[in-house]
């Protein structure tokens, strides 16, 4: 019998929480050890509950096999708690997921500066702008942004990180094959291509009231620090901040107007000792000695950026500095993205025309167009795309 089937079996045992699974793993050493443990030895485990014993005595592996087959079909990687690639930082929290489902490529979390960015779904324009700016600053410096990909702050932070050409880890409250909210499908797909979608839920699992607070411990567990961009008095991001404090992580908070109810929770965190930050640079400053290779800190000093509007480079002036900067950027685009930029250089075009002109798979073209939007090269209105560089 494969170890993987045993790990899946343990993770799928109804009535055995991730925290409860830990006590059996400590006693028997592995999921296979738990699977083969006789009833009398299971009962001897300190804190063993009757419903847990009943669940663990059901040795049916059929569901585990179905989940494994679904993951293979969907291109989802299964990481077990004992695997070398399972992030050590996450493994060390009190209740790590027994199994992680990963779609995309999980960055080497333990070797990178990894910062969680969270906040309310009902974000203000200021909150969304700050989340995007922080995500972009972190990504440009080489940090990995971890977020929940929910509406509002989470999605804005992910978009900013993608614009900064960085890696994003999106921790989902559903399985990786479900999209929540439904309109976030393009962003979720793009994140999967430029980082990873991570979930502890097997394929086919939808959203529940408990799944989102539950996933917050994973966001904290993967991160060195958590940044709360906007949190009202009752907010899931406050749960994430609480878990971060339990895990010994840094907690950063973006302030709002003193009388803004959308920031009541944020200001309470600051009063309780969280660090106030106003930019991604403020966060990066805290780690510059531990991660000296972060962009902007290679000389040991803090790089100050001009906050003014960025000047668009001109494609028609080969001698211009902006032209050469753009050429370097274009060199980092995918083949499809470069082809689309070339087509749009001739003027605004409908997505159907672009698909026909490239002859590529429609899904690939749409995904590339979304990436070009996130990177700031094009804008879209009613499925018509226009190049932003002239």
C-alpha cells in the first residue's frame, strides 16, 4: 500500500481534525503507522476521543483513491506532511494541514521572504489601492506574497504582486478546482501560472462558513509576517493576525482615518502592539539584514522611490532611455504575450480578433491578455484591448 494513500486516508477521516491527527502521528510516526495501528493502541493515545477511534478504524481507501485520481487529472500536486518539499515553516505550527493540494509551482517558502497580505472583502478604494501597492512593492523586491484571493484586499494584493512580476501563493477556502468568488476565475488561473494555489481541501470541495477562518492559519503558517491592510471590527483578517501572533510571526498594519469604521479592527491591532506601516518598503526594511539580496537593499541603504506617476516609455524612440527599459521588460514576456503586444501595436482589437490572429488556444490568449493587464501593458473594455505603451 502506498504512503500517499495512507496520508490521504488520514486527512479525509471525518471526525479527525488536523490538530487531532497530530497526536496520532506523534504516537505512530506516520500515516501508515496510524492506518495499521490496532484499536487497543489507538485507545491508549493520550486525548483519544471515541469518535476519532471510530473514524480511524474505518480502513476503506476508496475515497483516497478517488481523490488521488482527481488530482492527477487536474494537475494538482499532493504534498504530505512528511514530504521534503512540505514547507518547514508551516509544518511547525500546532495544527498543520495533514495534506496540501497545490496547483502551480510552490515557491521555496523557507528560503524566501514570504509576507501575507490580508484584509476585508468590503474594502474601500484607499484599502484596495494600498493592498495593490504593497503587493507590488514586495514582489518587485523579490518577496513572495501570500493571500487568500478573496474579494477586496486579498485580490488587490495578488494583482499588485503580479504587476510586480512576483510569485503569489493563494491559500483557498475551497479546493483548487473551485473559484470563490466566481468572478475571480481569471485571477485565480493567472496566480496558478505565476505561483501556486494551495488548499487543504480535496477536489470538489466548495466554500463553507468554517473553511475560510480555517485557511487563515495556513496563510500565517507560510508567512514570516502578516500585513493587515484594512480590517473593520469584525473581520476574518483579525483571525489571521491572531494566528500570526500565536505562531510568532510579525504583524504589520496599514492605518486608516481615525473615524473610519472600516479600520476599527486595524487600529485596535496597532494599539495592541502591531507595527504601523504605510508601504511595502516599510515592511521590507524589517527584513533587509536577514535578506540582503532584496532589491533596493543591496547597498545596505534603503531605496526611496518616486511616488509620482510613472512615465510611459515610447516604443518609437529607440534612442530613448525608456525605450531600452521597455525592451528589457518585453524580453521577460512569454511568447504569446509578445505576439499580442505586437498585434495591439497596430491599434485596439477585440479579443475574438486576437484569438483568430494568433491561431492559439482561446484560453491561452485570454490568460495572456489578463497577464498583460496585470502587468500594465494593456487595458480592456467590453472585450476590446488597447496597448498602454505608445
